[in-house]
């Protein structure tokens, strides 16, 4: 029996034990939308139903399949592969919609199997229909959400209908990110209250205890003021010098750390800003990963208009807070880590320590979105770039031509 097969069977056994714990509350219901994704214990996938003010916990025991044998690329030559060459068109074909009516909302990976999941919408706006798809050996499969066993948590303070200055729907920010840690899910977003930026803690299994809410205020260096409205966009939970800590990045783009012990029900907390990642820009994902070269834990922050930031957790733990009550600082400043060439990334998740999956435009046709593998920790694909070594007869200092063309 291979190591991967043995690990998969151990995972299945642990999942059965979990299912025995939560199965009494399982039901079949349909979310209004499919947004932020994260995996919890065993085979539980949490899906943010932004327009339904709910968190779904889907039991994927009958969905998962071991993807460890799927070839992701060749690390020796920095070559990934297009797992799905035209993601919106292929999803649209499966739900009878044109690619222009498909929006990709998030991507995540089940760590035990390496299986990729994509949340999307059929149609645009609040009336769009939810899509949850998985990738089986490179083939997209749309899941029937109404047939998946699930439990559901309703947010206790739903966001009222409304819009921001330039027409964005406030409800689209009700759930901006979800993370599971030690028996709880941490739900970032807005609450619709006067102190709008809210972090919810929801015990799992749902119904075992009440939701708690903390309102979070941060010093925004670019604006030179304390702010309570714009929410956390992406987050993770990390142990920093023995302290359980929320590490988060806000819209336009302070990097913040907050001890979990401060996130108490009803509290109004000031997050500690340790970095300003640069104005005129919005974060997309904050992805924890382990650098395979030195074994050090890091985070990767991707953005809409800047290259990504790779930041070591050790540096986050030791970073001095940036000054507050000072004039505007447009950044980047404070702790910003190392730049990583991922300005086109729309969504990214780790498959394992060596490979990530990325949703990004096709370099030859920006109207097409690819689902593609990408080598970590460089997050770089050599096939996308024209350099001296690509030309016939040019020097080959790294010996790339000793390998045959990659045929996947």
C-alpha cells in the first residue's frame, strides 16, 4: 500500500468518527450564494453564503477523491500546467450559461486528498445562482448543493441592503473570509452596525454554543485615521511566540495582528497595525504556507494592483507596531516582506508545500481565466516569460534543456 493511499484511508476513518459526531444535525438545503471557502475538520467544507447571511458546513465524505497522482508540473524546470484552460467557459458549459455570466468567487484545496474546489456564481449580482465545483483528475464537476448533507449557521446580525459610494453592494461584504481554528470558525465581514467591521466567532459543530461578535478598529496609515467600517478582507490564525493570534489584512491595505484573547463578545478592539502594503490596491487572499526550503511558516498576501507579499510568521511575531496618530503614510512601509510576482492572481490556495493552484488570466488571452498549478515558494512559472535563455542556441546555465518537453 502506498503512503498516500494509507494516509487517505486514515483520513477516511477519522472522517467517519467526525460524521458520527455531527450527523444528527445534517440536512439538505441550498445556499443563496457561494463565496468564501475553507476546510474544517475531516471532510467539512465551510461555504460563506454572503447573500443569505449564513455559513454552510457541507459534509463532502461522498465527494472527495485522492488526487495525489495527478501531475501538477515539473519543479526542476519551474513549469506548472493549466489544470482547467478556460475556467469560466467550462463552468458555464456545465450550467448552461456563457462565460460572461460566470464569476469565480474563491478556491480552496482539501489537504488530505489534494482535491481542488471552486466557488462561483451563475449570473452577476445578488440574484446570481451559487456554484460549487471540484476538479477530478483535471476535469471539472459541478456539485448538486441541494443533495450535499449540511449544517447551517445564520449570522445573528445580518447586513441590510444598501450600496457604497460607487455602487458596490454592502451585502457582498457580509462575509469576506472564513477560517477554522480549534473548534471555531472565524468569520470576517461587516455587520451593518455603526461600528461596522466585525469578526464573528462561531463554535463548530453549529448549535453547540452561541456566536460571539467583536468590532475591530484599525489605524489606516494611508488615510491617517482610525477606521471602523471597511472590513478584514483576508485572514489566518497563527501561533506567534506561543500566542494564538489573528493575522489579517484590510481593504487598502493595513497588515494587522490581534491576539485571539482580545476577540471577546461585544468588545471593541483596536488591531495592531504592523505593515502598510501600499495604497491604491486591495488584498485578495492571505495564504499560509511552509517554505519547503527552510521549513519556516510564512503567509502570502495577494493583491489586485500590486505584486504579492511573502512574509515569515517569525517576522510578524517580532515586528514593531507602526506609529499611529501620525500624518498619512502611503506605504509600502513597516513589515512588507518579500515581493512575489503574482499581480495577476485572482485567487490562490496551496495544494501542498511544493505546489499552489491559482486562478489567473491566460497570458496570451486576458479574457480567459485559467485554473493553473504554480510552483512554491517562488510562485513563478518559467513558461510565461521570454528571456535570453529561451532563444535557440542561447546559453543554458541551469540545464533546463537536459529535460524533454513537458507533456502532461
